[in-house]
């Protein structure tokens, strides 16, 4: 969040510097104009149209700087609002469309869809850092949305893992699939003044979130409650 404040301050500082530079240049112009008027030849006075054009030019630049200040203020307000909205994701489980996921509560979690019923669905998990295949197995074959979570061995390294889903029918015709990563938002990162969500090592923009779910919390009766919100 401090990076958002820094970006806002830098923007305001740039606008302020432009205004100060214009004021200094205008003072110099007025001093030069006054000097020229004092020492002009009465028989050959200076052309007033030239001074008028320069004054108009200064006015146009001043208006442009004022417009830029208003735009910068608007951008700053929008950035601050986006950062405030992003904070609402903290501690929540999110779903995004990507085949990459990090370790979450001792597991790496995905969801995947099959466009139609398959005879076989092969699942492969690969360690992004080493390129090693760490899991192979078979998944659901019915059409629709399915969940898959890989129980991470104790000797597994922290990092990002990629899921591959290959579904086919008896004649080896491939069935289209979509893969989604499931993770918990642990922090908000600021990149180029804009807020991003950090979920188990994956950095993504809030607008890429497809679903949000409150992490289950036990109530006084010992039961767990969750709420789900989809974008």
C-alpha cells in the first residue's frame, strides 16, 4: 500500500514541478517584456501582436498543465480506490483461469472442465522450476466442472506447479478442456502503481478473478460456514 502512496506523491510532484517551471518562465517573460518596453525606440515601437501571441501561448500551456493536474488527481483517486477494493480479497480463496498454482494448505488445487464425456482423462502435474513431472494419474470423465488437488509430499519444494489435463474418447479424439487455479490471497502487491493479488506465488490482477470464496471458519457450534461470490 505504501507503493500506491509513493506513486501518488510522485505524480503530484511532477505536476507541481511543471506549474513552478511555467511560473518561472512567465516571470522571465514579463521581465524581458518590461525591459524591452523601457528601451524601445519611440519611432519604431515593438509589435504588440507578437507579445499578444506569446501571452496566448503561455495561457494555453497553463490551461494544459491545469488539465493534466485534474487528470492526475482523477487517476490517483482511481488507483487508491482500486487498492482499497483489492484489500477485500485478502484471506479469501479465489479461482482464476490458469494452469499454474502454488501450495495452499499442504495441497495444490485446481479445477478443470470437460466439454463432453471422455473415456479417459489423464492428469499430469509438473514442477515449474525443475520441469520434473511430480504426479500422473486419471481424473473425472463426465462433462462439466471437476476439482483436483494434489497432496504435496513433505520433500516437495515450495514453488509453482502446472496442471495438464488430456481427455479423449475411444478413437483418441481430444476433448477441449479448461483449467483453473485455486488459491488463497495472502497479500496485495503494487506494480506500476496498480494493485495485484498474490495468491500462493501467483500474481494476478483483480479483474482476472472468476470466483471468490470465504475460507471456511468454524463457528461456536463447531460447524464450518463458507460464502461464495462469483464475478
